[in-house]
């Protein structure tokens, strides 16, 4: 049974106090997810490549350098946002503060976050169809990373980013003003998440796996060899 089925059942079946009580226990207490068949099929004119065109190695999660990205908004009418980058193989997370989340500011934020990544590990980036990524061609020209866009209303196509957003909300609750959230605070949150052992990484941390792969290890070596041999 998929998590979409569970969320949908909780949002549709219970009533009254039972429903309110169950929803407050969910990590994401908002609206239920739409099914993969829902939503418009058309795409925005500035979108070039869809996720179906993304290289198959991005799905395999064996080659480092395939990223998912998103923006997390604080208060509804605030121009500020938190940029999220999630590397699909190592599960490493990078966070950065945006004073504005228009297309130009978003491009500059992702460019600054990616310029410290070695070029061989800037392979692909998957984003939703938000208009803040309208300057994606500039980002590709500046970093070499290839941008792919999800289908409408398909958050499951960026599962890592969706999970990170839920974890981030434990530190920055939804609706919390971002004025007092500094880049140093975001660096600290990213460090805590990147040094958390993951079962899917054989209880290695994202930082350990990322470092090993950047230095030439395969994914299998990164999660199985003793750290001192990497």
C-alpha cells in the first residue's frame, strides 16, 4: 500500500473529531495528495525538458550528481524562502536563504549553492513547474547542470525533496516568519540532517557517502567499505 493511499484514506474516510485528531498526527497535515492521473497535462512555455527525458541513471541512485530542488516558503505573503537541494544518491542536503523567491533571485541562490559542487557532480536537477525556475537556462549555462521538470501535481516525482521539506518543518514550522532564520541557522540544520545515519545508506551518513563518492568511490563502496579505507 502506497503512502498516497494512506493519506487519501485519512483525509476522506474519518469524520469530525476523529478526522481532526488523525490529521494532526500526520507529518504533512495539509491537503491529500492527488493521484498521478489528476491535473492538467499542458506545460508552461518556458519548460523544455520533462522528467520522462531525464537519464535513467538518475533513477538508479548509483551515480552521484543528480539533484532534486524546491523552495520552502515561510509566511504566505512573505517574499523570503528557503532553497532546498537534495542529492539523490548520497541523500546530502544543502539549504540556503533567499530574500526574494522571484526567478532571478532563485537562479542566483541555486547558482551560489551549486558552484562549490565539483562539475562532474552537477549532472541533473529536477524541479516542479514553479515559475521561480524560469531562469533555468542561465543556471545550466553557469553550472552545466541539466534541468528537468516534474509533471503537474506530482510531488512523488521528487520524493527526496518532499521528505526533506517535512524534516525542515520540524525546525522551521509552516507559517513561521523567516526574518530570524539566518544562513548560519540553515547551515546548522543541514549539518544535523547530513550527519544523521540512514538505514538506506547502510547506516552511513549522507556526508560520509557524498565525500566518498566525490573522491572516486562507487555507491556500493561508499556504504560498505570501512570509512578508513575510503
